C-alpha cells in the first residue's frame, strides 16, 4: 500500500481547473520530485495534500486513511504531513528556538524542556544551534530556510512536502539547503518536492513526475525521465531546461 495516494484529485479556483483528475502514489521512504512548467499544479497539489486547499473531487489518502474532504481532522493531518514553503514563514517576533518548539508544545503537548531538547538536537544537526536565541531577521535566507525545515521536522512527520524551497534564495545559499534534503533522503524520510533544481532532482529522486495541465503526464525513475522520456511534452520541457543550462 502506498504511504500517500492521490486518486482523481480535482482542484479548481473559480472556473479554472488547476488539478484535473490527478493520480499519484508515494511509497514510504520514497523521494518523489514534481517537475513541470509554471502553473502546472505542483504547488497547488502540495497545498491540497497538507489541507491548506480543499479539493472539489477525488480523494487523498495517507497510510490508507482518507485525509481530504468533510470530517477530516486537519490538526492530525498536519502532524503527519509537514510542509516547507519557498518563503520561510518564520514568526519574526519569536526566536529560532521558539519557532521550532511552538507546534510541539501547543499541538503535541510536549513538555517545554522535551521540546527544547529535541529542537536543539535538530538545530545542531544543521549547524545552527548557536543561533537558537536569535530572531529570524538576524539570519541569512539560507539559514532561515534551514530553520523552516527543522520546524517541520520537529513534529516528526510521516511525509515532508517541500515547495520550491530554494527559489527565494541567492545562488550561493542553495547548496546548504539542498544538503539537508540530501541527508533526509539518505535517512529514509518520505519526501515529495516541487523543484526547478533539475540536477538535484536527478540525483536524489526515487521517482520523477512531470506535471502538465493539472495531471501527471509522465512518471518514472530519474535516469529514464531525464535521459529518455517517452512523452513529447516531457521531452520539450527538458529540452528547454537543458538549453537554459539548468540540467
């Protein structure tokens, strides 16, 4: 059974269908990279999985349980499905440590000492334990994004969703953030990421999905998808990526 499954998912904004009966499955410990042109539905799909957007039709399942539609426990869903955005969304009036421990204390009801010990261990893993008492505006963009990843990890989710997490960063900061994702992949975290970092996707993905017009147009292992895709639209997209020097 897939850990995460999307069955005929449709999402519309007004009269505009963004997701048009999308089907996709993610197995435990898999790294699934979503690629495709802007507007193809990558970010919308991730937001629907996390419950930030409702869907009009279809079903989303986590470990066999329905997590979309009426009656879903959104708090429980978000304990199990973490999400990190391209904008860091850290609370500016809270220190790094407070940002990371807020949800474990308030949602998981962890004792403060336990939550802080876990947060410090995670911050040490990414080399930012010395910044625990600093506020976000004292950190670089790359440091803020690493804290945002740690904040999601502090909830010990089953799945992590990463939405273009390097697109707002200066080029010299991108590698630090990608290194963390590499580590998570090596440790067996189930990851689903929308990315324009094609070389990175080719390196870390178990499966690459090319989205076009709200559906999974083609999917497969990275060597196949980047080396010999079957669909003409996939080949055209990757040709433009190569011409732009991004693969």
